[in-house]
C-alpha cells in the first residue's frame, strides 16, 4: 500500500477540515477518520482492494469540506478533485478511476448502483460511520438545532436508522450487533 500517498491525503483532509470555510468543522474530520477505519475493516472482510478503499474513504467528502456550495453534488465534484490530487501525486490512472467510482457512488441517499466490492465498502463505511459519531450527532441535535432531550434522541435514532438501512445486505448482518447496542443506549 502506498503509505506516502495515504499520509499526504490524511494531512490534506485534516488541513481542509481546519479551514474557516469548512462549514462542517472538525467533526467532519472525525467522520472521515471513522469512514477510513470502517472501510479498511470491510475491505479485509470482503476481500476488496484495501488501497483503493482507503484512498477513496479519505477523499469521499473532499468537495464538501472544500466548498459547501458543492455539497449537493459532492460525490461528483469530489471524484474530479480526487483525480486531480491523485494525478499530482503520480498515482496510477487505472486506480484513480476505481477511486473515483467509489467516491461517485458512496452516498446512500443517491441510489447509484455499486458495481464493485470497493464501492460497497466505501458506501457502507460512510453509512456506518454515524454509529462512531454519536457525540457529534447529539451536539448537532442539542446545540446546533436547539432540540429538547426527546426531540434530540428521536433525531439521532432516525439518522442511525436511515444509515443502517442504507447498508448492503452483507454489512447489515455484520453490523447488526453494533446497531442494536447503540439503539438500546438511545432508548
């Protein structure tokens, strides 16, 4: 695996997340870290190309953190930004194309067909990462959206339900226990 590229990408994402123009704040960096961690676990579990999955996980939200106006189509803009960055890092063109497909198809709210196990790994890792970000979701509910306790719990439970339901069938089985445990805590 190209650890040089991975460390450069991690630094690039961290730097962009720190910018005042990043409307998501550093919480987005922690989300991306969780996506990377889960993507690597899924790549090993499903026999996917771990390098492609890891690079795509680091870059999947790059457009959103760079320019909030790109959020609605960040999967499209992000794929192009990833290509530009990886080309500059002299990464293999065939692999760049695979990374781009993972980024283009990572969003569970957009029903793009996932044509490779790598695409499934990144999309599932993105969805399940919300289970690693409960404090951020509670902060969003209570501090940003000014919800009361019950509204906040329902907001977070709804978000987690939607995230779980976006998973591929095999990942639903894999993450079932995590889902049950987190939802029980929020009862």
